[in-house]
């Protein structure tokens, strides 16, 4: 939760436009809601793939589900990361280097910021950096396209929350490795 407070303070100090007032807010909610819906469907059916199902089943979740879903993901992860990367870093980098390079810089920083969590989870660090870097670029595109951090917030929230719920469902289903999980 310290990260959420720090990101909020950073956004206030940087005074970058977050697009959380009309008309940008409406554009952000519409675009973010659309992308969130698509992500929810894709993630919801992903356990049909054995490697995804196996990975979800083997994931060690060290928080109570209510704390993970209700506080850690939305506040500790999504809010803090979106304010820092898409709310502050992207507009400042874009102001100095232009939109294209600014978006790439925030995406690279986002990918690199995931090294420690990847190491702690035992995930491949290069794969994590590349995947989260590409995700950061797409989230940055949503912010740029809509003019609001609401779009990447909604997409990021859907990705993490739906992924967490589906992982919990897979773990609690008790299904074996060779069985297909149907959402």
C-alpha cells in the first residue's frame, strides 16, 4: 500500500494531466471497458490450455483471496503502477522525447520494474520483462488514445483480477493435469 501512496503523491507533485474529468474520463472508461471485456473473455477461457492450467494450479498465492482481490491488486498494484507509469512517467517522457519514444521508455521501465516480482515468483526474468514491457506499451497506447489513465487502469485491473479469480478457481477445482477446465 506504500506504493499506492507514493504514486498518488508523485502524481500530485508532477501535476500531469490524468484525464479523470470529462470528456477524457468518458473516453477512457469506454476504451478501457472494451479492452477489459475482451481480456476477461480471453483469460476466462485460458485454462482450457494445459500449460496455462498447470501454471495457475502451481502458482503460490500467499495472501488471503479477499486481501489479494480487494486490496493488493486494485490498490497496491493497478493504482500504484498506472499512476506512476502511465500517469506520470509517460506524459513527462513524451513531453521531453515525443509520444513514440516516451511510450517506449515508460514501457521499458514497466518491464524492468517487474524483475523483482518475477524473481520472487520463480518466473523467467527475460520473459517477464518482455511480456510486461509489451503490456506496458499497450497500456500506454490506451492512455494516449483515450487521453485518460482510466483506460489502462480498467484494462490492467481486468487482466490482474480476472487472472487471479480464474487461478483461484483452477486451484480450488482439484482437477488433474490432464483434465480440461471449462469456465
